């Protein structure tokens, strides 16, 4: 039977950057409100939450990269919405935002969470930002805390069965099914 590990949802002592796209601001504010409320509910001190507004979804990745490089944060959340319009602009912005944030996340040693809605219309965005479907702002907050804690476990654990490259033992919190 395999061993299962998860990070947990204790946000105490975690510093978080929440980067928010101003484009489609009404949706972005809804995502931000849910995200911040959930971070606080998970134990992140509101003084440890920095909100950085950027012009649009395209600028999220560059800002996330600067936040990673600053070393000031234990997790980064990128929020926004790209809503399909009458031209192909949607496709380019959505793809560039996703690829840019994914690149930053792959190269970072802390979690960088993609909380950008890509929807066909405003109604879909509203439904996914606290409406009838779900709240992607809350989901992004939970993902950030859980991933930060999982990466912490990997970095600082102490399992008798595992050794890191230096030969030192580490342990991960095992989750029972």
C-alpha cells in the first residue's frame, strides 16, 4: 500500500502575496474577497497578506516572479478573469497568463497558485467567483496554504525510511486513508 501525504490547512506564520488583475475588476474583487477571507479563516494573519494590483492577467506572471525573487512570501496567489469577447484577444491573454504563471510556478521553491478564471461570459465568471457554482478565490487560498505546508514537510521532514541527498533523514506527515 502506498503512503499518502498532504500539506494540511494551517496558515499560521505564512506570508502570502495575492496578485490581482484589475481587468474585469468586479469579478477580481469577488475573487479577492473570497481569497482573503479564506486565508484568514485558515489562520493566515491579515498583516501577512499583501495584495498587489496589476493592470491585467498578462501582468500576473511577471509580478509573481518578482514576489518569488523577493523572498518575502511563503506562497503566491494569482487572481483574475479572462472573459471571451468578440475577438481572439481572449485566447492570447488566457494562454499567456496560464503559461506565464505555470513557468513561474515550475521554477519557484514556493507555491504559485493559478486562480485565473477563463470563461465564455460574465455569467460564468460570476458563478465561479462566489455565485452558484463555486468560489475560485477560496479554492486558491486553500491550495496555497496546503501546498506551502506540503512543501514545508518535504523540505524539513524526518522519516526513518527516507534520506535526502546529504544523507540526512527526513519525515513526511503520513495521511491515513
